C-alpha cells in the first residue's frame, strides 16, 4: 500500500508523524529516505510525540543511535541515523539486530537506504522529497 502526502510547514510534517504513529504496531521498522533537510527528523519528532515521548528529539547523526523509552513499560523508540555509515556492518556492530529482535521496539531509521540490504521485507518505507516551495515536502509511505 502506498500513500502520498504534501506538507507545507515543519509543523505539518511533525503532525503527519504524530498521525502515522497511531497506525504503528510494536516491532515496526520505519525506513526513512530523502535528501538532507527533506523532513526526516521532523517526521521522527512527530512520531515520538504520537508515541507519548515528551523529550526533545534530535537527529542521532554523530552517535548513530538513540533509544527513547515509551510510556508503556519495556518499550522503546530506537532512532537511528545511517548518514555517516559506510557499510551495514557498522550499525549491526552497534546492536541493531538485538533491537530488532525485541518486538516491543519501534525503530525509525534515517538514511535507511544505506542499510536496505539488512532490513526485513516488512520495513515501512517513508520517502521524502523537497517540494517546489521552500518548506514544502512530498512524503510517500509504502508498506
């Protein structure tokens, strides 16, 4: 199934992430792809808000992986940024498979196309494209 959306502000992209969070099941893996500044982190901010996380969400570009505890015990949102990776082995060595195996987690991966070869066929893909206006984003969700 494929759904397409257009957002015209950062807040609309965040709100789309919030709405999307309501459709997720625990154990979901979300692969986010798109150019720099195309809205991936804003979408994850909304996703976190929709899951009940009240912390400030920033891209984990330099640490690669940030876990956020969900209000429900033993559940986490794992936010990953693969921008700086040169191979999928790097994220596997940081314990990605263990997070995937814990079916209570929801995993959001920015620049997921860099590790597509190790992600499951059940990965939900969210593609971001810059629109024709300065803050416009074209967002496609494929599950």
